[in-house]
C-alpha cells in the first residue's frame, strides 16, 4: 500500500493526472499532425495511450501504481534516445522541453514506486 491515506494521496493523484494530461496533449498533437510520417503518428498514438494509463493510475494509485514501471522504461528510454540529438542541436524545436517533462515524470514515478510501504502478511 502507498501512503495515500493521508494528505499525500491527493497530491499523488494530481501528479498522475498531470502526467496523463501531459501525455494526452503531446501524444494527441503528434497523432493529429497529418503532415507527419505515419511512424511519427504511431508514436503520438502510443504516447496518448500511456496518458490513459496514467489517468487510470491517478484514479487508484495503490492498485494501479505498479504499471508505472512501463512508464519509467518508456520515458527514460525516450530521454536516452533523443537527448544526444538535443545536445547536438539537431532535434526538432521543443524536444528539449518535452524531454525535461519526461525526465521529471520519470523521477516522480520512481519516487512513488520506491516509497511504497510493504504491509506485513
């Protein structure tokens, strides 16, 4: 169980809803870009789908929190794949800001998961 029974639970819920909104906006924009290549639009769709997952976690963090491990792998992977292009100045405009958001949500997901309390059987 998480320590969501106290005041921190509401903050975690809002944090996951913020992650959901972040992914829905960015993924939706990528998906809606009809000028983008189909592979880029597929990425947008997958980002949007993760937004739905984060909204579900926000609804019941104690129950659905473990699925955040997939979000950590995905967000950390995106940062690792795109950061060299950002640092080289060859990434699309705005990519650095998006990666910063992904890095912050990754850290938050890790904090949430690593602070889980184990209840004795």
